[in-house]
C-alpha cells in the first residue's frame, strides 16, 4: 500500500518541483523525456498553469520506482 503524501505550507517548498528542466535534473533524464512522461495518464507531472510543468518530488520518485 502506498503512503499518503501529507503536504503543508512548511514542506511544500521542499516537495514542489517546477519546470521540465528541474524535473529532468531530479530524474537524471532529458527535458524531452519529461514532456513525454507528462503525456502518460498515470504520470504525476502536470501543467497546473498551462505553461510550466509541476510535480511533487515524492510523487515522481514513487511513480518512477513503481513502473514495471
């Protein structure tokens, strides 16, 4: 069972990751691959403002480590 991610004002700064380049740096992949991942229905990467990509670090790590 997956743990629920609790987000509050204190840890949101540490959890939030904005921009395909920053997401790519964390995952050690290219920004182009981040764009492709974001198209997948189960991927936690979103575009809440319609421009920049966003993900919570823990959600991305969980998604990456549970991919088969």
